[in-house]
């Protein structure tokens, strides 16, 4: 049986080599997957009356959602900063069109 931890480490290494955009997309998918997994567990645990575990998972879900929101802000900030970088001659020509 394959070792999921080893596979995940390999995915992270590959994503790291591909650049920040790929890493951000990887983090986004990973956090969304974890949130979906927790939401599924909560639904099942509610049926079984495991209210304390449901409450703990709800707190964990909120923390992961906060991390996901932080990731989105980081990604947006990086994209905005990247858009503001000069792009050579063509970028300089277009930059003049938007100046006041």
C-alpha cells in the first residue's frame, strides 16, 4: 500500500519547483479538500450524536477557513504586485495609457 505521507511530500516538492502560482493553487486545493473532509465527518457525527466532536471539528473548520482566507489574500496581493511590475518596452507603453 502506498504511503500517503510520502506521496504528499513528493507533491509538495514538485509544486515548489514549479513556482509560487502552482504552490498557491496546491495549497488552495489542499485546504478545500481538508474542509470538505471535515464537513463530511461533521455530517456523519451529527447523525451519531457526537456533539462534542462536532463542536471541536467546527472550531477546526473555522481555523482552516481562516487559513484559506489568508492564502487568498496572499495570492491576490502577489498578483497585484506582479501586475504592477514593469514588463519591458511593451509594459512601459501600456503603463503610459493609464496614467493621470
